[in-house]
C-alpha cells in the first residue's frame, strides 16, 4: 500500500474502533428495516448514460472542492438531471463526509446510492445497510484477497451490491463471485496522480460477466464515449461536477453533450 493510503487506513482503523465502542452491530441489526433497495448494478447495466455522480466536499489531492456543499442542494438535482447512481463520500477526515450525508441522501432520492469509503471491517457494511445504501466500495489496494472475499460475502448477505475497485493488472485476483461491479480507478491512491489510459489498458482483462466502470479523472464527454466503446457501463465523476458550485447543473450540461 502507498503512503497516503497507509495513512488513511490507519486512521480508519481508529475511527471504526471508536464507532464500535458507541454502537454495536447487534444494535444496528435491530434497526435495519427489510426494504427493497434499488440495485446499483442493475441501474448501471440499464442506464443510457452510466454517470455515477459523486458528492464530495474535499479530496487529499486538492483539499476543499466545495466546502459548504449541502446534500439537500445537490442530491435531488443529481437524480433529476440524469445520474444513474450517486456516490456519497462518508469519510470525514480526508474527504469531509459522514454517514449522516448518506442517510440524508437516501431520504431525498430513490436513485441507487454507493457508500464511498475505505471499507476494512464488516461493521462498516452494517452502517451502510442501516443508512439504506444500495452498494459499498471495496478497494483492492487496501485489502487482501481473503479480506475482499469476506467483506463481499457479508455485503451480499446484507443485500448490498459490491463495487470492487482495482488500479492494476495485479489486482485482478481480488475479483470474486460476490462482486457485482468492477471499477478501474484511474487515480493512483499512493500519489493521487490520474491517468484514464489505465481504464483502457484493463478493459479487456476484466471478465465479461462483470459490469465495468471507470472512476476518476474523467472530465470530457468524448472520454465517456470512448470508454463506452471499450466496454464500460459506468463512469464515476465527482470533482468535475463539485468544483463548479452547482453540481446538479454541471451534470445536466455534461449529459447533454453525450447525446
């Protein structure tokens, strides 16, 4: 793992331990309702655009993007203006998000929601389910192959779709039969350098039965068109929309250019 990722994961272990001391898994289980949550995978497979619009206030690579962004201002417009799914950052220390953002987003939309965080413990899966997320993210570079299998299996038990994120050919081994969507992160989580060519290089190496998405560094409609031709069904975009001050309008304008 890289230096920045090491730092985030070390911090995440402390954070999760603190959360566990306040609320137990059994307490969360009692509050989970048996509702049907819209499928993240199905939404991408069926979508004409595949845009996964992300709510992100800050990033380690560029600090604050939109510090005062409010869920209530952004999420309804993301849904109204054509997002196939919505990603909500729930990491506070590095991304300025929290679980309340996710729960509030669910109250405002039926669009599938991805809990975007650094998932290292089953506890976080219960949190995601309680907030009525549709899917969770597993990052190959932050987990062993066995940890990925265990967390993916538990996520499926809880009715959550699984997005596995990879960044290199070496991480293809993390893919397993509990994964629904494979995402290629064009951003190196060590250096935070971005190169969309990574998605093109890995496109044919991901088994065909998985829905494929490309993440990060996408800012031009032409890039989405070319990635579609390479077999990608989803495109996770955050900074491109959030940096404008009106993310919902920026999404609408971007989708119009895909026609």
